[in-house]
C-alpha cells in the first residue's frame, strides 16, 4: 500500500508540473504573471522539497530503526513546517510581485492549513496517548485525499484559465475569479 501511495505522490507531482506549464502559457498569453502562476510555482517547488525530505527520512528510518520518537517528530512537524512555509511563501510572493491573491492561492492556503492540522493532530495522538487508533486511520486516508483533491482543483483551474485565455474574446470577465 505504501508503494502505491509513493507512486501516486510522484504522479501528482508530475500533474502539478503540467498544471504549472499550462498556467505559464496562460500568463504568457495575458502578458505577465498572475496569482495562479505564482501559486503553482510555490506548490511545485514545495512538493519537490517534500518528496526529497520524505526520501531522506525514509533512508534515516531504515538506517536507525530504534529512533521512532525522533523520527515521528521530524516526520509530522517537518511536514507541518513545510506547510507553514508554503502559506508564508504564497503571501510573500504575492506581496513582492504586487499581485492580488487569487482563488487558487486561497484554496491552496486552506489545503496547507488542513494538511498541517492533520500532521499536528496525528503527532499529538502518537506522542501524548501513545496510540495511533483514531488519527492513524484519518491520516492514512486524509493525506492522499487532500493531495489528490488539491491536484485536481489546480488542474481544473489551469484548464479553465487556458480555455478562457485562448478561446474567449472577453478574457478578463472569465478569468477574474481564476487568476
């Protein structure tokens, strides 16, 4: 099951890359960067960093099987840190580029908050109650569900923006809520 989830993560990362490219094409058609393009660049960068972090932690777990409490902390709190950095990066990049925060950026911010809360609550249950009964199952289902949902929403935003940018005459009205 774990191998399947790992493969799904790589597939989602690839689809996010395609989404980033599509949003780049939209930005090029409209004459400059927009909120959705900035958001997907941050999502793609953060996802690549998290994939690398996961691989590093997995190597550490295999080499040091006796350090489960330490690994738990770095697993759950590390990903929580990534999500906090992602939210801050979204806000900072929009401020630096003087771009209004769009719908996709708000959606991704909510996704990061939910995923971060899932990490914190799962760690808290494991640490304070020495159990994994309630949050363990929620975590197993919640993380892949959140990741797949985020990828689908991002791709849907990109496809709609691409359609409006290339095939609609009145572009600003159709893209107002997307970018």
